[in-house]
C-alpha cells in the first residue's frame, strides 16, 4: 500500500499557509517547496515533471470551484443524488480505469489549502437540511478519502461536524486500510466507512498501489467493531475469466468479516468511460485488457458493456448478496430505468425517486441498530 512515505515533494503557496498546510510542511523525508504565485508554481511543476511522478507530489492550492454539490451523475441515468464535498483531486494509487487521467494538464495530488471553506459549506448545508430526510454525503469522488487522512485530519473533522446530525450519513470511501486514527473517535454519529471492492484479479491488475482485498476487509471489520457503519462499492465491475464466481467469492468474504446489520449499503457499477478516455487508458497502461471487451455507447454517451452483459452480472451479484442478507440495501450507479426494473423490479421515474427510496430505507436501517 502506498502511503504518505511515497510523497517526495510538497508544494505550497506562501500566502496560504493555513493550519491545514502546516500539518504537512513539518513532515521529514519530503522536499518542501513554496511558491508565491501561479507563474512560479508552473515553473516548479515543469522542472519536476520529467523526473517525478504526478503521484509523488502534493500541491496545495486554494480551491475556488464548487466545494459542495450534488453528484452530477450522468444524463438520462438514474443516480442516487449523493452529496459530494470536494477535498482534493487525484490520489496516491494508480488505477488503470481512473478517469482522472483524462485531465491531461493536471500534475500532482492537489489538496485544498482552504479546507475551512469546505467545512463552512458543509455546516451551511446541515443547517438548512430537511431533518426528515436522510442525506448521504461523501468525500471520495475525486480522490481517496483516507489515503493520508491520518495527516490531513479531514475525516475526523467531517465526523465531528456531522455526528450530531441524525439525518446525515457521511461516507469516507477508500481503497486503503488506513483507519486506525479514526477508531477511537467517541461520537461517530451515522458515519459510514466505505470500501471499493473488486476481485483479487482486478485489484492486482488494475488498482496499483492500493490495499489488497483482505487488508480492506480486515480494516472494515475493525471499523465495524469500533462502531462505524460500513459500505461496499463493487465499482467498477470488470469482466475477466471466471468473473461470476470470483465476484461471488468476494461477497462471501465480505459477509465472513462484517455482520450483516452493519452494512448500510452496497453499490454496483460496471466499468464505463467516455470514448475519448479509451486512448488515454491504452496509452498509460499498454498491457491493460479492460478495453478488449465489447463496449457500446449508452444514452449518456458513455461506453459500457452490452445491456444484457451488465444485467446478468448485476442480477448475479444482487442475488448472491440477498441470499445471504436479504435486507442489505443495494443500488446501481448510473444505470437506466430498464435496468432498475429488470434487476430490482423497481420503476423509478427520476433520480429523486431513488433518493427518496434510499432515504426511507436508511431511516429503517438506522432505527434497527
Ligand atoms: S483510487 Fe480513485 S482517485 Fe485514486 S487512482 Fe483509483 S480511481 Fe483514481
């Protein structure tokens, strides 16, 4: 597993030396560089680029974009309306299918020097939120929530902010096992620690630098024992030899580590990407086999496996999970109405309907605990 120790350079703006940034500039074994303005930053980047990998550099910038938003989802698809807090861009790991590779100009792992603004936005949302609705909020969309969280302290802060809001389930999503620093927190509220899971084959071939499946499940077990809710994300599901059986084995392993009642939700999503991403992925990972399968454009323009191929694997995973734990909440990420009807027998007209369904299910889930 790659950790903070693989970071060779930390670059920060001298005018934005916030407490958050200060946590990093005292790190030993790392080169610390400061910059005054964007021109100077660009010069530093151009110097480092030929020799230092993007994944070995942390760059602090003031983020001026959207710090808090509803997940943009995908047009014409049913989405779960997860709320996202942006905390950074890029991560330590090197997933073959990571769409962040398509942002060609980006270099380094970007963290936001103005994290206090993120916390303020989150607080504003909490104050105005409908107390009768359960909102899911997550921070792992453009980075890995826990890869260096023991240093950033971001996870702990999110938990502190949301723990007393009973209508909030804050999810920290990861491919790591870096959770020890969160175990002792007393008031965990409805916090969910979430793991992306995949078959050992896919983790080995396509999720370089991350924890293996056993490490993820051992961490999830510790988290569950310490009082967190747990989630799992079969996303992206990738076809390989014997993948039906391999995904079944992962499901059985999950339930051998985690008590059913602790699992808040499990999501499913087959691999998908915009057409222009294909060339980027093939160029960066010449031995990848993901793109060998047949892909077709969906209603949102993204390439996916054929509808019937997706339907079969979703159905298989759903049935395997529900045979062990009929009450576990399962949802699909970015799938169409017809798929929802076929796999779950549910006919949602819109993403809002799924959001309500999800919220009501979570009310029951929390009540039972
Ligand atoms: S963990 Fe997520 S952000 Fe990091 S490389 Fe993999 S897909 Fe990209």
